[in-house]
């Protein structure tokens, strides 16, 4: 295998990497599930590889290890992409994509993690209103970013869309997207959902994530 991906289908950042692997057509990949509920990520073997104990984590056959979905997806395009379409070398295009990736890291995903953690892991019966307010704020920003083009970084689909849609599609389990309030965001989500890589690599894990949330929220 050219690379091993440590993941869980329910994990949004893991799905971002899985979609990227699919979109790039990298076939020689071993997928290894890391069960967070059973604390597999806190075992010595995993901690030696990634002391930050997060999934997704990637390992290549020469022993090179990388974690964080944004670092992994950009690396995969740089290393395995036949073209740079998903992460163009043009420095201004790339800078906008990087900004969206940091937006996912700094705003979208923390809004998700902050909301679901108390429910999934701390036994709280419902989402805290102050956390849900961060989800709405994240939707507001994303709607604004989509004023400029059909995709998050302009007129072409890029890693910005793949990484952000893994998170936004998961956020809809908390707050559905109201297409009257967020018409651009709703249309973008539909455009993403029509892509083959989304259907194959995001949808199944998203459904698992939805079920998990439904089973915990009272
Ligand atoms: N910024 C990271 C976030 C990764 C992350 O927080 N993953 C969660 C699962 S969705 C995780 O591994 N949680 C276990 C932990 O942090 O100990 C990325 O994009 O890869």
C-alpha cells in the first residue's frame, strides 16, 4: 500500500481526506478504523505516531506520518494529483483556498466539535444554545463567501469545498440549512452532494454521524 489512512467514517475531517483520495483516484490505500469511543486513539501505538491523537492521520510506506485533514489533503494533491486543479499553484488562488481551509479549522469545525462533544461524550441531553449560536455564525460567514462564485474559492471546485462540505454537511444534523435565509449555502451543498466523491465517501459516514447524534439527543 502506498499509504494508510487512520479514520472513522463518522468523522468529518476523515471524510474530507477520503473524498480527496477518491477525487484524485488514489487506489493503493489501506483504510484503518480508529474507534474513538473505545479510545483506540489513546493507545501507545497510535500516540507514538500522532501525539495529538486525532483522526485523520496518514502514514506512507516510507514511514512519513501526517495529521490534520487540511495538511493531508493539500499534501495529497501536491504529491499524487495528476493536475493541480483541486489546489492550484497560482499563488492568489491558493491563498484563497488556504484561507477557507483555515476557516474550516478555526470556525466551522470548532463550531461542530464544541456543540457535539458535550452531547456525545459528556452525557448532556441537548446542544447548548451558546454553541448553536456559533453554528449559525459559521453559516452566515459561509453564505457570504459564496457571493463571489459557485464554489467556495471561486468558479471551480477545490479542496476548500471538499474540506468545508465535510463539516457543513455534518452541521446540518444540528441545524438544518434554511434555504430562504441561506440560498447560496443551500445551493452549494446540493452541488457538492451531486459529486461522485461525495456520494461515495461523505454520504455513508454522514448518515452514521446523523444516527449517532439522533441516538444521543433527548
Ligand atoms: N483539525 C483536525 C481536527 C481533527 C479532530 O479533531 N478529529 C477528531 C474526530 S472528528 C478526533 O480525532 N478527536 C479525538 C481527539 O481529539 O482526541 C483535522 O482537520 O484533522
